């Protein structure tokens, strides 16, 4: 991380200086600005708030909404809830892994896709379901999943 980014992080967390109880808010602010919270930024946050670096790392790794690496240009959210599980979410996940070369919680090597597992997308009647960015896709099978991902990837970022 560059000195400029470290300075930017220090500026972002200045309102939280010495306020240990504001750790999560400070981390949200950093991620909102940078898109993720790299290790060096975590150290800056720890110093500014007066908490051990291990505490910051623990919070970042505990909550699924914090990222330590940049997200892809597109986010694939696969429903892992009961209806989707029963109707083939595992086959959908396998197709995603085959097409993108990554599984849950990872970003493809080309930086195009980040894959996340979610508990419910609110479209149980269409199970199995995934979202790519803001678009919901239901009644999925492996061939359709691969076709959708190729289309989205072809359209670029």
C-alpha cells in the first residue's frame, strides 16, 4: 500500500481516533472508500483507534461483508438456502467453479467476477437461483449458468 493510501486511510478514520467502540464504523468507512481493507489499512485503523492490530484483523475476518482484497467487476451471489440446496445449488456452484476457476468467497484471476454464497435471495419459487450484480437468474442448470457467466463476461465491465 502506498504512503498516499495510508495517509488517506488515516484521514478517513480521524473522526474515530481513540474511539475503540467505533471500530466497525471506521472499517466500513475505509472499505467504502477503498473497496476493501488491505492489511496495511488495518494497521492504520488499529493505531488510530488505539486497538491491537489482532482485534482489527479479527473483526475484518469475522464479518462476511468486509473484504481484504478487491472485488471483481461483477458479483455472483449464489443462493445456498434450503429451496436452492434441494433443487441443485451444488450443481450450480460446480458450474460456476468450472467456468470461473474459483469457488465461494473468491475473485476470478482476471478480476471480472467475485463469487459469494448467500442464505436467500427471496426467489425460492425459482430455485436454484443466483444473482449477477443486480440481475436475478432462476431455474438454473449448469449449462445455463455457464452461458450467463460467458455473456456477462463478454459484455465486459
